[in-house]
């Protein structure tokens, strides 16, 4: 049907718009060295890490290695560049697991504000086993909400029959994130559809309100309040599906 073709075109356009914009030639000694193919022979893992950075949100935002890891990017010799770089398992490192919330929070203050209110943060500060930023958000991942990451992270402590008596919420958390992924897709489609129709009536304000609710859910996720996140996600998903179905029915009627 004609409406199906139109929907496919809109979804494809939204997907293309979301592709990363790679910016090469950054004047930064980390980038200049790690992008050299000759570097791969000696340090294959670091070279691969650089390749992941090229298509990461951090590259898009202009965040380079030194801004998180430290180091002197103006130096020429590798030893000088890395003189102040500490391994992540060193308590003095800004990327030590208990320090990550403050380090990442410099660019992600809303997420940090929510995370510090969680039981996970309290456990982390007491040096107990608990997730930190990179547990759920690998620094170079474009999709931190992937179900596999949630399953692996949560199952470390919350698997069925865990020895600490923690609630077994792995499957529930994974289902919530599955719904959140659907919400993200439908929200992108909704914005693209009404934008292509020149924002009829109050559609622009309505889409803006839906996007604000989605953003509040994502920020609230960092507080690890499953009940609130689940309730708000289900409500927003229902509204987006209703909107999608209304457009589908209107297109079917036009095609008849």
C-alpha cells in the first residue's frame, strides 16, 4: 500500500539522519598516533578502540582520549604524552570506578544527579560491588541501552537465587529496556512524519511534549527506580502506538 511505502521512507530518512558524522584530522596527539595503521602492529587493542571512537557519540561531541584519561596531547614523545595517564584500576585515576560518576558527570550532570540518589551509588561509595558509569555505558558504544548489556550488567548481582538475597529483576529490567527501545523508534518516526507534513495543527508542540517525557524517563533510569520507569514507559509507549495507528488508518482511508 502507498502508506506503507511512505512510512518506510520516513523511517529510512530518520535512520540516515542519525548516522555519525566522522571528523578526521583532529590536532591531538592521541588521535594522530592511534589512527596510524602502523600502530596496529604493536597495539591492536588500542587501535581497535580508536576505530570504535570514530563512530562514537564522544567523537561527535569532540571528546578526545585526554579529556577522560589525562595526558599531555601537546607532547611529542609517547612517554611524555602518557606520563600523567594512570590505569583505571589506580585509585588516583579519574576513571577509577568510584570516581567515574564525577568524571562523566562533568558532561552529563543530569544523569549524575539521578545516579547519586540511587542505592547503587551508595553501595559504590562504600566500595561494595555496584555498577558505575561504564558498567552500563561502554564509552565507545552508540547503543548503551542494548538488551545484552542490561542482561549482563544486572545478572552480576540480581540473578535468580543470588547469594545476597537481592531482587531477581534481570528479566524485568530487560523487558523495560525493550519497551524503551520501541519508544525511541516510534518517537523518531512520529517526529519525522509530522515534520514531513509541515507540522499540522498543534503537532509540533505535541511531539515536543512526548520527547520531553521520553527524556525524563531516560534521566530517571539512572536512579534505578524500576517501578516508575516501567509505568512511565508503558504509558508513553501506549500513546505513541495510538498515534502511529491513527496515521496508519488515515493513510489506509486515503488509499481506498
